[in-house]
C-alpha cells in the first residue's frame, strides 16, 4: 500500500469522511487541488487527531472533500527538527496548491523552501517577532493564518495564575528547548513581569528527559518555586516526563495547552488549538478560490481554555480558589 493511500485512509478515519456532504468537483473546477499538511509531532500522539479532524471537516463543509476535489498529503515529523526540514522540502517538491503547517519550527523550515506556494499557519507564537510575517493585518508574501498568540502577554498571565494558586511563589522557572522555542519573543517581557510581581525569573533550557528532571529537582529543593512549561515542540513531546517530575518534586506548574492538564498537569491556560485548525480551513478555502495569502490578516486566537486538575492540586497540597474554579472551562476531579 502506498504512503499516499495510507495517509488518505488515515484522514478518512479521523474525520468520518463518509458523513461529509459531497460537493461535486465541478463546482470548484475539474482540477483536483492538492493540500500539503505538515504536523511537527508524532503520528501516534492523540493530540493531533482532533486537529486534523477539525480542519478536514470544516474544509468539507466549505465544499472541499478529500478524495473528491482535493488530495491531502499528510506528514508527521515525529518531533525531529531534521525531519521537519526534510519533509518541508518533500512537500514543496510535490507543488501543492496550498500548505497547512502546525507549529513554529515547521513554518520557519517552509520559509526556507518556498516564497511562492501559499502557506496557512495554524499555531505560531508571535509571527511578527520571529519575522515570519512583517505585520499581522496585511502580511504580504505567501504566508498567513492563525497564531497561538501575538506577543508575550500570555506569559504574564501564567505568573498571575501561579501566584493565585501558590501565593508563596518566589521563583519561576520557564522551561523550553532553545532550538525549538522562540525565546527572544517573550523572555524579556516574562522577566519584566516576574520582577514586577517580586518573583525571580529563571530560565531552564532543556534537551532531554534527564535535563527536565534535573531542572525540576533543583526547583523543588526549596519552597516557593513554580514552573512555566513553554509549549514548544520538545516540551510537548516530553510532557509525560515534565508532568511526572513536577508531581514527584511537589512543584506547581502551569502549561500552555489543555492536554497537559488532562494528562495530569496542575493547570493549563492557552488557545484552543482544535479551534485554530478549524478556523484554518476558512483560509484554505479562500486561497483555493483565488485570494492571495498576503491579503489575508494573520489572526489571533479567539478561544482560550482554562483547565484545572483538582486531583493534582490536592496531591500537591494546594487549594484552588473558588473564584478561579468558577472561571475554568474544565475541572478535572
């Protein structure tokens, strides 16, 4: 069985394609359009299934059905930056009509490969600071889409949440992989916010599970430490190690994406990535119908999720304020 066929079957399985409304290909012209999709993580990671499903179902609702008038070329990079670059070259070589990208490293890789094929991003941190686009309202060039957030303000929110949950917070470690995280786009603001709240900011660059363990053990040696886990590709792929080490060392931690809290992390606050991929379908549709990506503004998240794991809070000896519980989108008992 060919890889292309396998991918097509995967997409059909994820989305229940048989239930989609079928729109005749002739509506969009006789030519079958090609959409390249690169997701940076592991194909078996359950976080990607609902994202792909949201995109393909929304696209089908707009008249573009895989196997009818579009062909989806879906690739997973397995968290490997070298493979991300290789797959970027491969997908550009297929000359698709449009490319959908999840994550910052993949976007940067595609920037190096093409300046002409339209690209829709779904989840990039501060694309202006990273020089992916010159401005949000009219990006120009071949890249547009949906950012995770536009500046460092979300990390200020993280510190406020940690202080609300753990009022004795004195030190906050921000953990990230320097090869995969856009550190420069948020670190200065994070440090400024920490000092304004009388919290000492500490950076913890990590490259392995052992380094994650070492950083969190050091943080937990004295009371008053808290962890901010950057939602980069590495930390996401190694979230089980991060969540486990934080629990063992009695460290309160806040995470970017909801699946961290659902898998045992204390608290998460950030954009709903499934919603981001759903919204990305509207831009894919508009570009396939002739609009230029450079004329479509890069949009910021409209839906954020606060998820609190009450079981983890109890294990850490923390009491979650009722006011915070009342505002949570989900409380895990």
